[in-house]
């Protein structure tokens, strides 16, 4: 035998010797490979070694074709082990009794003490692995479909928002309002469901005020003040959650910040702040558009149904230079003058004039632009320079918070809808 063949024979013998020492496979005296008696301690290692033996046997059959008897025995035995691992001769795990399944899982993890939940999770994983064995091609198709749908999602959503904004907004708000409480109720998260119910009741009353005809003149102020309060509270809660999570990330207080319960509390606080902040931003846009249409000074198509007299705020319909305590049902300038004389002794509210020379109450235009996410004049639809509302550091942070909420919309709203769409596509194509 040549030197090369001798080296290959030594390598092959060493592989067989190692494979026999792991307890999963063994080499008999006649050179055949067999399973060792007892439980399989590391089936994955046995599988890998069987493949090595198969490759070595094939290589020896090439360089030494005149004496293939020993290598052929090893190839047959290795192929048998590989086929057993790949499922050709595998035992039906689903047909086992519960105690047999538990015994099999325990044999895979010797020395481990698995709780009932962990044991059930391992059993479910083994059942899942057996059900999906040999589906690599199908899984690749599912992955490619997922990548294509994910790549098309931003463009599709932008096109939908541009062409059919009403349906886009209704679907977006509906998914944000209903999907989280649905999953929370299904999983028994009663704390979140309770907070959501209290929040829904309070906002139902605000929506009721914003949809009345005629609109009470103080309603716009109340609506914007309410959502401004919710927005600031949500922002503060989010900041607290992120700070606590940072403490947990750097493990500032070992024994407390590295515990699972502390991490859960931090993530819950962040979620509450982002979720209720996001839903408040969407609800205030509905209220702003509805109140503007009710007053008649502004509509969604930009064509007002009323003439805006000088000295009247078209957001609340009240006269400028005093508080919003008059009536928005007055007839133009005459109504504003009567209201002004009636409340001459009231406090004088500051006003703000835009570049288009239209003037509004400072509170009203702040609520319209910052809280209501509008970047145009409520009367003439001219673009508004939002830098005028960034003088206050709090307002500047508020604008940054609004931008962050838009990025969170995908996680809370579009991600569940994307998964639902993918599930439907896989069901139609028969991809389990």
C-alpha cells in the first residue's frame, strides 16, 4: 500500500475510533459501524461523524479501488446512520405516549432537570421538527416571498396613503386601536386591557365633543389641551422606560437591574408610552379635521364654506384678542364684534400670525400644527414653517417624539397586517 493510502487508512481508522468513543455509534471488531447500547447522548455529533466516515470511505474507494470490501461496509453503515438521522428510518415521535416523549426528551438532555413548561416546549419543538423534516425547498420559497413582500411594503403603503388617504388612515387607526388589545385579551394581559378600556372611555367623550354640530367654541381648546396632556404624559413615560432600560443594559445595580422581572417592567413602560402616544396622535388628526369641517372655515379639499372675517380665529371660530368663550355660530365680523364687547373684561390671549398673514390664537394654532400634525394653514392651506414652534425646548423635543412615533407605527400596526398577508399567501399556495 502506498504512503498516501496508508495515511488515508490511518485517518479513516481514527475517525472510526473517535466515533465509537462518543457513545452514539461504535465500530465492531469486523469493522462494521453500529449504534452503541444505551441512550444517544449526542445524536448530532453521531450524525456529523457518520458523514465524515462516509466521505472518508468514498475517498478510499477512489484511491484504493482494488480492495473496497472494508470501505463498502463502512459506507453502507454510515448511509444507514445518516438516513436514520434524516428521517428515513426515524421513529414517529407523535405516535409516542406522553411518558415516552418525556423520556426521549430527557435522553437528549442528560443531567438536566426540565420543568413541565420546558418539557412541553421541547416536545412541541421535536414534533415541529419532525413535521417539517425535508421541507427545505418549501422553506426557501417562503423566505423569498417574505423578502419580496417586505421590500414592496414601504412603496405600497406610500402609494396607498397618497391615493386613498381616508381608507389608509382608517385602517391604520383601526389596527392600532384593536390589534394590541386583541392579543392582550387572548393572552390574559388584564392590566393592559384595563388601562386601554379607561383610555378608550375618556377619548370617546372627547370624540363626542369634537363631532357636535354646532361646535361649542371652547371645544377645540379642550380637545387640543387633552391630547397635549396625553402626549406629554406618554413622552415622559417613554423617557422613564428608556432610562430604566439603559440602567438594565449597563447593569448599574447588580441583583436588580439584571433580573428578568426588571427587564419586563422596563419594556412594558416603554411600550405603554409609545403605544398611547401613537394612538393619541392619530385620534387628534381625526378631531382636528372634523372640527375644521364643522366650523366651515376649512375643509379637506381646501375650499372653505364660510367667509373668514378679520379678527376671527378659524380654528375655534372665536374672536381674537380674548379667550374662547363666545359663540362660533355668529354671522362673520358682527359675531366677533359682539363677542369682543361682551368679553372685554376677560383675559387677553396671545395670538400668532403665519406667513400667509392669517392670525390665530396661540393655543389653537399650536394645537393644530404640533399636536394635530398639520403643516399648513387651516384656512388657505399654505405651508407653515414649523421652526416658529421650536422656540420652546419642550416643543422641540415634542416634534422629535412625533417623528419617533411614526417609526413605531410599523411595529404596532403594519407588522401584524404584514404577517396576516403572508399567512394568506402561504395558505393559497399550500405552503405550510
